[in-house]
């Protein structure tokens, strides 16, 4: 017999198991035991399901599909197929996102996880695991924020674990505890790399960049100076860190230093640049809270025909 999801099933009976593994239909299911103290077992379908536990000790399994599982109160267990080593996963603020044989699933209020026939692992142990790549926390549209499992880094910089590359939207991105590569693209962005030795490129627009813990590297790309204006503010530039401004043209570009410029609360030594030499400032960089004398002397170079200025 075929089944379909016409809405949300609110289950209040004492002690039961719901298994939707064989359920069909185009949509996922939403099953809630919220507010009840009974211990139940909820198993999702092959679609994108939402399973919500109550106050008891629930066992939740999303099955295939990209699922959302919330254990609610109580000591809850999540079941996943296969081996933990075959999954990419991140933990942050008690939230777990896994990617593997069961799809991409998000878990909250889950105290224990179990892969296949392996022993259970506590949330604390999973979080402390060296395989925990962390989670990005960022705006996901309409003024709301959510967690995202990072993509694996595909570039050539040694030591980088995760990457986040956006488009032309206005982004707010909080990085992981690992070494992240974050390219915020066009738009007015705010990026905090979190712990780890991060590489942060604010892209075009007006950007506020924070490295946080670790020795971080920042980039400004002024190679589109003829058509774009970029002003990035680094809020915590520290000794040993680096910032590179691409698009410098020897004999053409002009630089103007202002002792204190930028947004209120983030003012500092600011280098305004007319990189293409057309008489218009196109690329600016503010070092919050610092004077020019506190900055390393800039050096100039070129890689494959791309000229740059680098501090640090």
C-alpha cells in the first residue's frame, strides 16, 4: 500500500515505535512526540523527514534522505547506517550534522550516536574527535541563521580543512574551530574565522573581517577596480598575520594613508588605494585599533602576472 504525508503526526500514546522505512510518497514525514514522557522509537522514510522526540529516552533514525532529528529532553540515541569513518561530520553548540550513507542529517538534543553495529559514542566524545570538522554558523536567508556542514577544502594551501565560497549576497559567516578558507564573494559581508589558521577573502563590497584565534591570512581583490569598490576592515590584525591586496599596478596605482578612518567603533589606520590610476579610490583597507606605525612594512610582488601588496 502507498502512503503520503498530509501533514504532521502528533503521537501521544504510551511506549510505541514508528517505522516509516517502507513509506512511499513524494514528500518526507514530520513526526512529533513533543511534550510526552514516554520512551519511543522513531524511524524515518527514504525522504527528508523531521523527527521530534519528547521528554523520554528516544531512539531516532532518519533513514535515507536529508533529515532533521530533535531528541527533545531525555537521554536520546540517534542511529546511523554504515561506519562512522565513512561520514563527514561536524559538531557545534550541541548540534551535529553528518553526511554519509544516510544523506545529510542534522541532530539536536541528541546525547548519543551509534553507527551500524559499533558501540555508542557520546556527544561529548564525538565533539572531541579529531574527525570533527566543525560547523559553519551563518545567515541562511530572511534574517534567520543556521548551521552548515563545511565542504572539504579543495585548494592548494597546506593545513586548510574546510571551505565556504559564497556568491553576491550579503553574508554573515562564523567559521569553525578548524582552519577554514572563506571567500565571501560580492556583497557586504561580515566574516569571523573562528579558531584555526584561517584564510579569509571578503570579496567585493564593504566587509568586516575577524580572524579570531590562530594566525590568519586575509585577502582583498582589487583587480576589478575599474568597475567595483571594495572596503574591507580587519578588526583584529595581529603580529604574524598577513593581508594581501591584489590588483596593485606598479607605476600606476596610488596609495593614500589616513591615520584613523572607517566605521565608528572600528576605526584605525586606513590605506585608500586607486589601483587602476583613474583618480578614484577603489580599494580601501582599515586596520581597526592600529596606527600605521604598528603595521609591518608593505612589500610588493607578482605571481603569474598578478601584482600585489602584502603586509606581514
